């Protein structure tokens, strides 16, 4: 029999779900499967019997033979191999620019090891730049790195400005070969230390230390490039 809640609304225990203002939309419920009528024949679903008295039956994987004597079949597509990463090769020229001399170093064809090349004297007619451009062509140089002598604080000075102007003048002569400026704050100090360890007095062989400084500049560049790749 219907009862009345405290709020005065009618309540029927046969009803389900929220009532009154609390009613909300509920998802539809699928209808129940119809019950089997009393006395009707039971419904049997076909099944397959497996004889497991001898253990689980072996599972066979079917394979198909492909005749490749006439080449790869056109209907079988093979995904292309991913392209190998480009590896930078070619000789790199290192340049240590001074007010009087220019030290040069050259790498091997794989761009791994730097070696001293020669020392040029700065000339007002820029014949040293002409010689540099000729060496780039002669040794098939693919990159040129010029040391930028900054202060230990990182600030640029007159020497750095001179190196930048020199590298620009060289770049104008070898338009097809990139020219890079790299930091070389301690290249001369490092080169002198290496020469002393080798028993060479750099004070009496200024041209040698210029080449050694170029080797330090170039080797640092080669090592950093290899680490990036």
C-alpha cells in the first residue's frame, strides 16, 4: 500500500530509482534475456570435444614456401631501410690568427686528428690570405675554423675583432667552404705547454708555437664535433 514520506510526497516501494527532484537521466539498461518457457525442450549449443587423455594436442604453424629464384615477388612489399646518418668527412683547416704570423693546422681526411701544416706571415697586400685560399683548394678542405682569442672573462678585445675580420676576408675568398669562429682563450698557453713537454723551446721557434696553437684549436673543434654526432 502506498506510504507517504516526511516531505509529503507519495512513495511506492514498487518504484525504483530516485524520485521527485532527485530524478536524473540514467543509462538505458539492456532488456533481460527471455526466460525459457516451462516444459519446453532445452536449447543445446554445439560444442567440440577434445581428447586430452594423451595430453594437449600439438599446435602446428602453417608456413608457405616462396620461390626467390626469379627475384623478389612484386606483390611482397619490403619496407625501405632507414637512411644512415650523414657522416661529416673531409679535411678541416685550423687557423690561429696573430698580428705578425698565422699558424695553420690540417686534419686527416676523416676529420679525426689535427696536425701542424705551416706558418704564414701577415702581409699588407693580403698575400697570406691568397695563400690560405690556395691551401684550401690544394688539400680539398671542407671546413675552416678560426680561433677567436677572447679574454678569460669571455669578453672580446682587439685580438678577437682582428680574428673576426680576418675570417671574414678569408670567407670572401672561399665562398663554397664554410668558415667558423671558435673560442680559443687558452690555445697558445696549451700549445706552449705541449711543446715544453716535448722538449721544444717555443721562445726560439715562434713559427712552431703558432702551428701548435692552430693544432689545439682544430683538435678541440674536431673532438666537440665528434661528441655531438
